[in-house]
C-alpha cells in the first residue's frame, strides 16, 4: 500500500513539474523578440564615426589656430628685434655715412639710400636724387632762418621794410637750382640683396661758396630789396650752426662705435 502511494506521488510530482515547465516555456515564447535592422545599425555606426571625426577635426583646427597665433607672436618679436638690430647696424655701418656730414665753410653734404631697386643704374640715380633732396630740404630751413633773422635786424637798425616772403622765395629757388648744378658725387656703394634687388648708397657734397655766390648774384639781377652782403652773412651763420650740429652728431656716433668695438 505504501509502495503504491509513493508511485502515485511520484507520478503527480512529475506531471506538476512538466506542467510548470511548459507554462514557463509558453510565457517566454510569448515575449516579443526585438529585431535589429542591419542597415539602420550601419547608418548609426557611420553617423557616430562622422561625429567623432568632426570633433577630431575641430580639435585639430583649434590646435593649429593656437600654434599659428604663437608663431605670429614669435615672428612679430623676431621682426621687432631684427628692426632694432637693423637700425643699429645701419646707424653704425651705413655705407658713405662718413662723407655725409657738412664741413664748415666748405660744403653741405647729403646721403641718399635707394632700396629694393630692380636695376643698378636706376638705384644709383635715385639715391643721388635723394642725397640732393636731403641737402635742399636742409638748405630751405637755413634760408628761412636767415631771412627771419636778417629781416628783424634790418627793421630794428634801419627801419626798412623787407618783404620776407619775396626774399625767402627767391633765395630758396635760386639756391635749389645752384645745389643741383654744383652737387658732386663723392661716395657710391651698391649692394645686391638676396632677392636679387639692389640697395644703393650715395653721398653728395655741394660747395657752399658757389651756392651763395649764385644766390647773391641772382638776387641782384632780379632786384630783390636786400643788403646782399649782409644777407649772405646770415646764411653763412645758419650753415655753420647746422654744420656744428652735424659734427656733434658725428662725434657721438664715433664714440658709440668705439664703445661697441671694445
């Protein structure tokens, strides 16, 4: 009897277990299976890769921009340093500089520099023109001061009216023509730059006596109301004053050169 009961219980347990397992399988099979679209997965993967690539490119661009800014800053610093060195070197070692200083009672001097010239002959001509222009521009200042001082002196001592504008205009025009007429090229140096262009240096001297003779003689011819001998004295005083200033500048430059060489 007991044996029969055990058999019945075993049969019932087996039926119950199988029934539960079947229900579990049915429940699991009833859950929907999510399908993955291979094409969509590929598109999503490409989008993600593209986003990553764009981010990398953006970072590279920012890095390149930062490096460019640093390079520009370094270049500016280097250019500033080169400019300082170039000015110092030019001040110390400019060709023809020693011939570009006035000499008391003898001549006015000018220095002309023509840079980045494609043709050597043209560069020399332009440098020569600039040297003469340098003398002429300083001569105009000399005449202006001389006329002003002369006019004050004449009005004070003799109560004579002098037309300053007329005297200055005529003396300036005559003097500029005389400067161009008597200008003498005393130094010429030409250097060829790495880019194939030329840099030309020219120093010019203009004899003061010849210029003043021409000014005084021509003033007499055109009947300008002035004591020409006295006016000439004033011009010479201004020229000597300017020559002294240029000589003082030259002495300082020579002292500086010697200090640099020590």
